[in-house]
C-alpha cells in the first residue's frame, strides 16, 4: 500500500462538506462519464440527476474519503425509498423508509476524483456502507449503477438485474443498470 493510499480517511459527511462534494461530483462526471455517455447526456445529468443528496448527509449514511484534507471520493447508503439522484432530481424523491430485514438498503451516489481512480476508493466506501447498513439490520443491497460504475459493483459481488433507462426532465435518456447483492 502506498503512503498516499495509507493516508486515506473515511468519515461521515457533514453539511459543511456539501460544496466540496458538489465540486467532486461535477469533476467526476465530466471526466469519468466520457466514453459512456455523450456530452448532452453528461450536461443534462449534472443539471437534473447527479449531485449531493443532502438527505443522506443528514441521515448519517454518506461518507467522504479524504487524503491530506483533499476530498477524493464519496458515497453512501440509504434506508430511504429514493433510489438515486441528488437534491436536483425532484419528482422521484421519496423520503419514506425501507424495512430492515425485508427491503434492501440502497447503495447511492458514489463519485471518485479522476486522479484517484483504480486505487480501491470505491471498494473501501462500498465496504463501509455495507457494514453500516448491516449494523442497521439490512441483509440485502441494491443500486442503480452508472455504466462506468457497473464493473466495480460486479467485482464486489453485485449481479445485474435489468437495464434501467433514466429519462431526465429535458428528455435526455441515461442508461443505467439495476444491481443487487444478497
């Protein structure tokens, strides 16, 4: 393990982190989604889909990964019915709760700084989320994976259920994949 990777700190996100997280989300999507989504899809997704879900922050289920005080990754899990998206999504948000032991916890909103890909950050956040959700009584997980994130989740034991096309408010369609892990 490099000293840079050993300096990683995973902690719960706070409201004070939101502006830095929004910057990370935008940078991550603009650079890492290229090749999976076209420019119109990327711009539309930043306006109508991807962003920080402050409900996750308030619930204490959203994590930040820092290295020497720089935010290099983030992601979380949720007991809420909302399956994906940031505060900018609107209509599909549902603050209702899932039932532990009956419903799956939802893995949500993973973003990594482009300079920090392929260093185990996504896996580290995922393990943190799964452990916390298990402690809250959840024994299954589901997520709606971006095309660029799907390989990570598959490598971590998630299986594909079906494709999901998310139609944004401006009509742009973003292909995703519904995945689950028992």
